[in-house]
C-alpha cells in the first residue's frame, strides 16, 4: 500500500461521552490497546565519511529530476520553516532543506560532468546510508498508476464500488495526548456504545449490503480483482464507457492490519516464490474465483478513495514523478528529502523478449537520484523502498515484477 496521508476528520457526532472513553483509554484505563512501534529513527541511517560515499552517477542523465525536486520544494515551502527533518540523530529545519535542494537545482542546471558532480557532493553535502545497506541491503519494489474500466454509476457490468471515507470512521493521534505515544501509528476505528472499537475489516465491509450508506462510492469497477489492485497501488485512472477518465486517489484506510496476499499464496504453495509477481497473483485469482474470498480477506486492510484532478499524489501532497519518486517508512526517513538509489530496472529489450523479461538478473543495473515523497502501509522499516514507475505499459511491467535488493542513501547540504 502507498499514499497514506496522515490526516482524518473526526465524525461530527463523536460525542462527549465517547471522547471521555478515549481519554480514559489513553491514560491507561484499558478500553483498548495500541500496537507498539519501536522508535528506531535514530538508528535508521548512518552518516558516511567522504571515503565511504558511493559513486554518484545518474543513469537517466537527470531526466525529470528537476520536476521531482520542484515538487519537494512545494512541500517544504508549505510547512513551517522551523519544522525539523531527521536524518538519524541529526536534524535540519525546513528552511535548510529548501536551501539544500535549491543549491543542487542550480548546480544541475549547468549539466555537470560525473567528476564535477561527485566533487560538488563531497564538498557541499552530508550523505547518510540506510542502516539496511549493511544488513542484506534494501528491498526495492515498484508501484504504478493503473487504468481500469469503471463507471460513476452501478449497473449489471459495474458491480464493485470504490468507497469514499466512511462517515463513522474516526482517527486518533495518540501523540497529541502524551509524548510516550510518539512514533505510534494513528488509531483508526469507530464508536460503538460509547466505546472506540476497531473499524470493520475487509471481510465485514464486503459482507455489508448497506455499507454505501456509511461511505458513498466515488466510482464502480467491473472487476473485484481490479479494485483490490487499485487499493494496493493507492491511485489510478477509471475509464468510463464514454471514454471519460476519472482519477481516484487514496483518501484513507480502515486501520486494520495490512497483510500480503502474495506471501499468503507463497506460504500455501500456490505460487512459487521465484515466480511471484503482481501478474502472477492476478492470474491465480482469476483462475480460482471460488477461493477469492479466502485470499483477499487475508488482507484485513481496506482502502478508501477520493476523486481529484492531477496526480498521482504522494503522502506529502505533491505530484509524483515517474522513476524519481520513492515511498519509504515515514517514521524513519525525512519526508521530501533527496535520495540516491542503486537498484535495477528492465530495459526495453528485456520487456520485448518475453522469454527473459521476468529474469531480474537480466535487468539493467541503475543508480538514480530520487525524492522521498510517499509512504505506504507495507513499506515498513529501513530495508524497504517502493519506486513509482509511472502509468504506462512499461510502468505496469516494471512495478509488477520489481523485487530487487539495492542501496538507499539520503543527501542534505552541510550547514
């Protein structure tokens, strides 16, 4: 999952008695428990000496990097200038993050040579490596913006609704009540008999014939599998029968645990690990409709959508740039920051050759400057990163098969 903005609106009817129950819970009265999340931000990266710097070469010749830099600058200009962004134990205010990106932007405008680029970074920037680089490296996966057939209205063809955020879903930021809850995920749930309880799971939502009264559908799809994969991608395009394009984006989730159905299929020996891909999962679901409930309901998380113009947008509210925007764990790494990754991508010749297209060893080794502009429910820990691949056929193929170990670095200008 990606594109998880960290905001919600309390339901208007969230009454005083329910608030008292919530406060009691926060103060230890035991109405509900929260999932413990260790605060490992200080240990998520390590500052490198100049001798430890990787060789900085951009495999795409900085193509579209300026666009991604500009989007992160939009974000940093929106937040207070004094807001701190953490690189492990070090921190820098938003004003410094702006100077850091603008300085790089001006330098790249001169189309520097690789040697000039590396000299510039050595002189001007601190470089931090993900702690996972030394522990088996970072696992890179990909995501994209798909296009599915759908409609604004249900009929015999379009049966599967994309729901908006339910009116009875509430979110509680525990950190607002006590510093000891900093680093915890926000709690999402609903009020039942003046108690906050977990929100309905995927299985419960699918079984409720009146759920549209809680969450108005924003569109309807013709395939249940399409709807599930749209939730995984976090945003997409809906093409109506009259060829109108509707863009839908992540608006929230039910707060239930995200569990990978790919891992479930591997553990149950339905798909071999070496053959796992988005395409393989889709094919298995279409070949086994009688087991679709079993597999899809394994993932209790359920995503809600909203329509928007433009996008797709990341979790910091800016437009993502294909092959220049990544999603990481927002609890560990600085949002909007400049990154450098070493991974692999399929070349055009690989995609055209069906016989080798899924052989990841045949993909091209690449190094890219990217921006940390998104997050996701499945992107947890320092050893995970998700690369936004775009919205075309190449993006669909790359995102569907990408599952490669690599390295992740963060850069910020020296004070």
